[in-house]
C-alpha cells in the first residue's frame, strides 16, 4: 500500500508540473503576442504621424513656392511699367523712375492774408552744383485752414520767379500733406521762400514744408 501511495503521489506531482509548465508557456506566448501587437501599433502610429508631418511640410513648401512665384510676377510686371503715377495737388504727374530722392526741410508759418505772402521763416538757399545729376524737384506742404482754402507755393527770391508748378492747396481744418508736380530749379545758387495765402481771411497754417530733390 505504501508503494502504491508513493506511486500515485509521483504521478500527481508530474501531472501538476506539466500543468504549471503549460500555463507558463501559454502566458509567455500571450505576453509575446501582446508585446508584438503593441510594437506594431506604435510603429503604425509613428508612420501616421510621420506621414502627416511630411504632408504638412509639403503644403508649406508649396505655399512658399506660390508666394515666390507671385512676387516674381509682380516684380516683372512692375519692371515693365515706364513710370508710376503720383496724384498731388489735384493734378496727375509722371514720376521720374530710377532717381534718388532727398528731402530738405524748409520750415512752417501761417497767414490770414488773401494775397500771396512770403513766410520769412521759410527762406532758404540752394546751390544746384552741390547736387550733381539733379533732374528736378517737387514741393511738399502740410496745410490746414478752418474755412476757405489755404494755398502754398515756392518763389525764387534771387530771380523773383514764381514757381507755379509748385503750388498746392487744401480746404479743411485737418492738417493734410500735399505734394506738387515736379519742376526744374534755376541753376547755381539761389534763395527761395515759401508763399502762403488764405482765400477767406481765415488763418491758413503751413505746418511743415519740404523740398524734394530728384537726382541720379
């Protein structure tokens, strides 16, 4: 009986060991499959993210290429235009293309007179020999008047010449910058002054005045 009991005990332990090994093997296989699935999912996610990033970068590059093409077309179109048009003082003039511009501040002042009046604070001297390649000039004035119309222009005191092309006008109380058409300055050294007038005896104000020189 003892021998039989011992024999059954060995069979039971062997069977138990086989079951334990089988359970361990099944668990190992399942764990390996889960790990492989997780790695595959991670790879798929990385691939999707990479593809999305590449698509976004491609769109950005395409957008930049479109912008460059548009700017190139604008530059080409601009280069074909003979001149730009500037509206100033109620007139339209052709701007001189390819020239340098330099502004000279003249001064400011005011007047209530209906006749043209020299503003002593705006007297200045200019020698054209100091500006080689000078092609012309324009007059810029910032004006305001409560009622009526304020007008300004440049006079050559040396030759007593009125530069009619420099005249600009304004008719509101809001200070506004006006630019005349281009005109030619007398050669050599000359003294100039800004003239101002009011059409209604209201105070015409010249807030600032500049002479813009155009030269090569």
